[in-house]
C-alpha cells in the first residue's frame, strides 16, 4: 500500500493538484482500499488536528509577520544594518543579509523577508554597481534566515507535529540562525573581493546610535517573545498574540504605515495563507494516522538500523532526502508529512528532537533557493526585475555553504539542542 500511496501522490503532483488536496485524496483512496482505518473517521480526525492550542501560534505569527512586512520597519532595519556592516567589502550585500536576519526575528517568514528587504536593497545594490543577478541571489539566500531565526512558523509546526517544546526550538534556533547568516556573509565577501566591489565609509558611533534608536522598537519584539516565554509570563501561543498587538501598535502609532486599507490587505493575505496551511495540516493528520496504523515509521526505523550503518551516515541520508524533498515541496508541507516518519528514526539513533528540528528546518530552507521550485529565487527575481534562471548560478555557492552548515549542526549538537537544555536546567 505504501507504493500505491506514493504512485497516487506522484500522479496528483504531476497534474498540479494542490498539496493539501493531493495528500488527503491519496490517503483516502489507500485507506479505502486497505480498510486499515475507518474512512468515516477522516472528517473528525482532520478537525481534531486543528483543535490545538499550541497550533494557534502559527496563524498569529503569520499575521505578525504580515504586519511587520507592511508596518514600515524595513527601512529602519536597513539603516541600522548599514551602520554595522556597510563598511565591509561588498557592504550592501552584507547589509542585505544582516537586515534579513533582523527581519527574520520579526516575521517568521522567508518569502516575506525576501520581498520586504529585497524591494529596498536590490535596486540600491544595482545602482551602486553590483551585478543584478548577484544582488537578487544574495537577497534570496539571506531570506532563508526567515524560517531559521525565531519566531519561525515551520518550527511551530515541527513542535506541534513532533511533540517538542516551541520555546525550546525558538531558543535553539538563535545560534544556528546567526551562524547561517555569517556563513552567507562569508560567501558574499569572497564574491565581492573577486569582483572588486567597493566599500562605503564606516559610520561614526553617533550615527550608529541614531540608527539603532530608530530601529529599537522593531528589534525589541523578539526580546519580548523569547523573554516572555522563558520568563514564564506567557506561552508560545500567547506570545504570538503579543507579537500581533505589538506590531500593530508600532505600525499604526509609531511608524504610521498601517492604515485601514493596508490592514484589510494584511488580514486578507493572512486568511488566504492560514486557510491553505490549515487544509494541509488537516490532511496530513489523517495521513499520519494511517502511517501509524500501518507501522511505517517503525518499519523504516528497523530497516535503517538493520543496515548497520554509522549514525552519521544515516543522518546524511536523511539530510539528502530532505534536500530533494525541499526542491519540490514547501517547508511547511514537508515538515507536516515527514516529521512523523523521520523523528522516531533519529531519536532511536540518539539525536535530540530539538536538534533534529533545527536540522530539518535549516535543510528545508535550502529548497527555497534550489531549483526547480526555489520560492525565494522567484520572489527575488520578480523584485529584482531579472530572470529566474539567471539566479541559479550565483545561488550555487550559497546553497553549498548552507549544506556545510547543516553538516556542522549534525556534528556539534551543542550548537542547538545544548542551548535549550542548558536554559532548562
């Protein structure tokens, strides 16, 4: 039946059936044919999957990200990032990446990060003499931090699906997110040296201070979220609501960018995104039930462990699978579908679930800049007024460094899981 399910899914994907519909329909057909699960329980199972208090964090963080995207904070973050790293060789490329890291800590969305920052910096880089395709590729790569640095919607979904603490995942994602950003800056620096891109004048301390004060209200939001969660003031779900309220206050009364028409656009965009996500979660829940009944994760775990391969080799195989899946499927869908299958395997091999969550999110983020889907490449190409295929070559070094980052996170678990464990002691 597993082969039947995969064949049906492949056919549905080929004819461009939406992932949520394809997953639900394929599971329904296989369950109906096998009789392993009562088909009449499907609606109840799908509804129960959405009736989750921790899961409420996802739509509220999505709404908070939309508010931040339209709330006028992008310019403030660009100015502050420029005061920090603008003087380095290839300064605007570094400004792009650092600004993405700041914005990631506010939005939790990779595409939003790429679009919001790219609209400002790609034209600025081109005007300053940077290659247009490189400028767009830098923005697309920097946007991957949008789902790595907390708050992160994919982390919320992994936590709910895998039974892991959302707060622990958020805390564990900070250092890996910074490492990813720094590694992208290394690639940008080497490219800038090779191309001879100029540097800008280092800003004085007073100028840095003023740009920091202009951006401090936006930068304070992740402090409120993580500080509130670990200070015991509110849960991760409640933190997402706090982020929405805080973002509205800044956008309406401080930066004054959110008007009634803009707010309507924010709500409409959020509803469309959350509706699609909810349908995927509901369909995947019934899919997960069938996997459990058929003991698919258990059989896969037995098969892998019986192969007598070193744990590191198995981890690399799993990363390879995630890389391929990320090339064709968005991170949210992949996490919901694959977590019930892969998490039992890696925990059997001794990997901490929090560490695997970070590895899974980082690996799937690579798919955002990898053909044939590469959503960040599409967004950056549109914003940068260039062709999608023109960004593939300049994106390759960024893909390579991200894969190296994943290997480092496997070899050194203390980078992610160790931090969360230390705080919980």
